[in-house]
C-alpha cells in the first residue's frame, strides 16, 4: 500500500505543479498522514513542497513549511482524537486546503477548497476500502 501512496503523491506533485490549481499534494499528504500515522511523511512533505515551489517558480521552502505544519498538526491531534474518521478528513482537508489557497494567493479559494475536500474524502474512502479488503484476505488466509 505504501508504494501505491508514493506513486499517487508523485502524480499529485506533477499535476499540481503543471496543470491544476487544486492542492492535490496537500490532500494526498493529509490522507497519507491519517492512514499511515508515521513520521516518514515529514520527509515526503518537505520534498514535495520543494518540488512544488520549484514548479510554481516561488521562493523555495514556503510550501514545505506549510505542508510540514499541517502534517505536524494532524499527528499532534492523533494523540487526543480519533483521526481515522470521515469527519476528521472532511474538516482537516477543508481547513488545510482553504488556508493553502488563501496563503498562496489562488482565486476562487472557497470553491477549490470544497472540490479538494470532496476529492480527499473520496481518496480516504478508497484507502479504507483497500485496508478492509486486505484485512479480510488476511483473515481468510489464516482461517
């Protein structure tokens, strides 16, 4: 599953850096953070931000700092709240996408944040179904 998430992150970097204004990398990182709950995602967030800044011809490091803060906040809330839920994905992706779009000066931030939230919930739903499917296969294998 980690390899599929990394491939998705790679394509998100390319799409967001060249074609679309949707914060696809942020969405992908939020879902990865919620699903994996690993500190390895900090490294991914840093390099993804550097690549996005290079593609967008912005000052290097701004996007990296934003992505690192979002990943840090999600991992910080993991201790206090149950983060593997649809409402948490909905709220965190909406707030994160809206802040990202406002800070980096995109027009139509509210609409883009709503679309990003829908994509994040759909992506999280696919992750959950994939995890359930893998768990049921393991259970059948040992039965």
